[in-house]
C-alpha cells in the first residue's frame, strides 16, 4: 500500500544546488511611462474619427475650440 498524501520537503543539498533568481531586470517597461509628464489621461478615438483629424494636434485644436464655444455659450 502506497501513501499518496505524503509531502516530501527538498533536502538542504538540493536547495543549495538551485541558483538564486535575479528578478531585478525582469521589470516590464511601462509603455505609457512617457505620458507621465504633462499628460495624465489617455484618450482613444474611433478609427473613423482619427481618419478625419489625422493628428494629435488637430484633435487637441478641435477639442479646445469646443471648450471655447461652450464657455461663450454659457456666458
């Protein structure tokens, strides 16, 4: 009859043979780290909208225009 629930611990010799793992270089780079400067939010546009504007500068200009118009309309 064999025992299947038997837990065996590794010996100190076998533990000494296992090399230490260095995880200091295992950190994945954050692809959004470059946005930490002035930018705090990311906005994703539908492909149709992006084709209309074509650049980040044009999108920002359009949004600024909307904000200015909303301020004028609220006054």
